[in-house]
C-alpha cells in the first residue's frame, strides 16, 4: 500500500515536470500531447508511432494515429525528442536528446541507449568537419538476450 502511494505521487511530480518542459518550448500541453510525451519518457526502448498509438489508444479512445505522428513531429521540431532511422523503413522516437549511441539488438529488436563519453559529446569539429548532429548506430546482441542465452 505504501509503495503504491509513493509511486502515485512520483507520477504526479513527473507529469508537472513534463508539462513544464512542453510549456517552456511553446507547446500547449494538451491531454493527448502530454500523454504521448509521458509515454516516451517512461518507455526508453525508442517506440514507433504504432507502438505508442496501440498502447495509448486503450486509455484514450479518441486518439488517432495521425495525432501521434503530428505530435511527435512537433516535439522533434522543438528539439525535445529525436527521431531515429536506424532501419530505413521505420522511424523510432527517443526522449533522450543528449548525444548517445544506439545499439539495436538483432535478437529482441529493442534499441538500447549507450552512454558515450564527454569527449565525444562535446566534439563539434572532427578532422576539420563541423558536426551538426551525432547519431551512431551499433548492432549486436543486448545484455538481456545474452543472459537468456547462457541459461
Ligand atoms: Zn536483445
Ligand atoms: Zn536513445
């Protein structure tokens, strides 16, 4: 019971923080936009539009796939979400906008965030080229799949 209470208050704090982030970049935090933003924040597996829509439309029956898509594009334009095209045919969305590397697991298809060192994140010139965006994609087998293999 205590744990449940604590979890609920944490969710509330989080919601108001997320709302503030939206407001700070000039986005009207409608119920649906906030729900999409919150989903991305809580699911760091880089979901697709479909994954977000399928999960949220259970609770928000008025939500359309187009709204999810348009909202994500707005978030990208404002710089609070990054779009990843690790596979040509699918766009994945990422709340974490700090530079980091991505590892796509060839077994479970999840995309994991990999921290990169500060020297890489602060690098703006590489061999005389100016860097505007850093996206590094790694492919491999993630630690949870490796663990399963060992069993
Ligand atoms: Zn895996
Ligand atoms: Zn990421």
